C-alpha cells in the first residue's frame, strides 16, 4: 500500500490494534495514526530510549509467538 493513504490495511489492522492495546496496558504512552505507531514518554533522551526499547521488546515477543 502506498504511503499517505491514511488507513491501515484490513489484514494488518487487528495486529495494529493489539500492539496499541498491549503496550498501553503495560503503562506505555502509545499512539497510533494511520499506519504509524509511536511510543513517547520521559523527560530525558536516555529515559525515552529505554522506555521505547522495553515497548519494542514487548512487540517483538508478541510477534514471534
């Protein structure tokens, strides 16, 4: 799907929603818009990096199930 379409493919959408749900349930500030997901929280760069890495670890663990 070309970039800029503004929606998530129906085949990807359940996974997209699940990633948002599990990361938010774990206390991350996770946001989705169109086909992008961003996790942001923290006052300092190293804190944000650690939080984002932890969130990515959750997503990778889910993806390899």
